[in-house]
């Protein structure tokens, strides 16, 4: 169905109800994915998805419904269902839709116009090259567990009864590799991936070699004794922890008392070296867009400056409810969910020090390159007790790999103990971080 036909069906269906407002969110996706095993295509999938989400506002009552693959009859049913749910909802005067305002569309380089010109055969060859690079990197690499590629081309349209009519497009490509290393009765898995808006920003050879290195570096791992010592957290690990910490900055959680950051504006909440930014306009960012999923212009929000909390993040509802400035952070996690607050591109600003220098500054301590169970951390208290692995460092150099230990503490205290930041800022989806030197961390081992 064409967009104009869908809008007409919905508006006609609602025309008899006085004061009824609506918002239509279209998402059209093209997806390509495949996996390579032993130099051959193991699975190959292409699909198209057209999703439609509808919100109805009737005298302060909000109703939401969605469907995939709209037809004239299903759009009628979708509309009736949203109206029915609105009738059952409680009145909330804060509910509303974005007004039609002129939005200057910045050039963010979010759509790869050459992606469709790269043949499927060429993409398959690149993943085969990634697999070959992994196997060739070290004789101890015995098997490839996964060598995968996925790309998504997405077109979004947002229309409402207040005259809003916006469109955007984006591409997203991912390459990933998991390798198995074996030596002297020891075996380890190494996983590496990268994602980008633009296909040529991905380097399959580098991804493959890094996966091999992550596996072989951990062969012969051992435990260390219980201690408190300095630690360097790899940017990937910092990203995992920042992902958990991020929900503490959501205005909804702050208002509901689900964040320890309530009433902490202009208070010190982290090391003075920490600058935390949510940037919806980051060039080629996976969370970048000219407007959020409610039609609010995305922006750059400085959350933490020199360790001081300056702002929270808001979608339209919680901005209105708390009387706070809009930050353009409304996100639909999937078409079946109404919009809610989330990050755009949340990252800790990089520091001046190389990764090698971080290890030298630490001198003796624990370099952590993987944490287990981060998703189990309580996002409210921030307390954690997590399995950790990495390398024991002496005089700034790796001595032996470490596994089977646990680190404990609080995410909030951990970010307050940052002494130095690396220059190796890397994004993992919408979350970005450099490696960090932590003053001390509690390790439970032998």
C-alpha cells in the first residue's frame, strides 16, 4: 500500500470523532544476512518488512496499535483497535503529538548510496576473506565458530494530524567473527565485530585478525589471588558498563525514583576527567538522525562535564511532565512498542593517552578485556559482582592471561575512580567509550 492511501484510510476512519488526533509511524526495511562456514555460504537470507504503528489521542487518552504488511482491511482494524484502547486508557493531559515545525536536515552521512551497487557475491567474498584472515593469523586457530554479515536499509516516515510529515533513510552494516583457539589442552573463543553506516568503513581483514588475537591471547589463562589493585578497562568493557549506567540519565527513571541521579544536577557524580555526551547528530552515528521517533529534532546534549551532572535525557512526554527542555531522545525499540526514552549516541569523550601508555601509567595491575553477566547489574544501585578476564600487567607489559576471577563494586564509584582516559574511542552500536585507567578495583580470586 502507498503511504497516502494508508493516511487517507486512517483519517477518514477518525473523521467522525471530534478532537481525535493521530500519529502514524512507517518503517520499511530491507535486510540481507548470511553466514560463511569453511569457505562456503552456510545460510543466506533476504527479507523486506513494512511495519506500521499508530497512536490515537482522544481527549487525553492514548491508544497504540501496530501491524506488519498493511492492507486496506488491516489498516481499518488497526485504527479501530487503537481507538478501542484509547477509550480504555486513563486520561493524562500530558499526552500529545509534535507540532509541524520546520526542521533543518543536517548532513549526517547516514545512508550508503553505494551499498546496493555492491553485489552479493562481492560481500560474500569479503566475509570469506575475513574467515581466511582469522585462520591464517595463527596456527593455534583451529576453527571458525561464526563468520557473519548483516545489512539493513531502513526508511522511516512520521505523519500526524498536526501537520507533521517527516522522512529519513539509513543503512547499517555489521560484520562479525568468532574463532576457536587451542593449544596444550587449553581452548579459548575470540569474538570481534564492527558495525557502520557505510560499508567501506568496515575492514573484514582487521576484524578477522582481531578475533584470532583475542582467542590466542587468552590461551593458558590462570587465576590470580584476591586483591585490590589498579585496572585498565578496555573500551569494549567500558561500553558494556556505560550501557547499564545510561538508564540512570533517563528523565523518566529520575522522575520515578529509579535513578540515583535524582536531584543531582550540578553535583559531582564522576571523575573530573569524565565528559559524557549524548549526540544525536554524530556523523555516521548508528543512533544519529535529523529527528527522533516522535518528530523532535535530535541534538547534542552534554550530560556530564568534568564529572558534574548537567542534564538528563527526555522523550516528549517526560519533557512535558517535568517541564524540562526537549533533548530529542524518543526511540521506538521495535515497531510493536510505543516510543520511550533512550540514548542516541552516548559516549565518553576520549582522552589524550594511547592504550599502551595507559598500561605503562598503571605499571602493575589488571587489564580487563571481558566481563560476564553485565546485563544482570542493577541499573538503579549500580552494584555489581561480575566475572572478569584479561591480562595481568607488570611494568606496563602483559605477563599472562587471567580468567576465573570476579570484580565487584559500584558502577557509580568506578566512574568516579577514573584517573586517565585513552584516545581509543570506539562505538559499539549506540554506545561509545575509550579505554579507562581505574585507580583501584576489588578482585576476588584464589
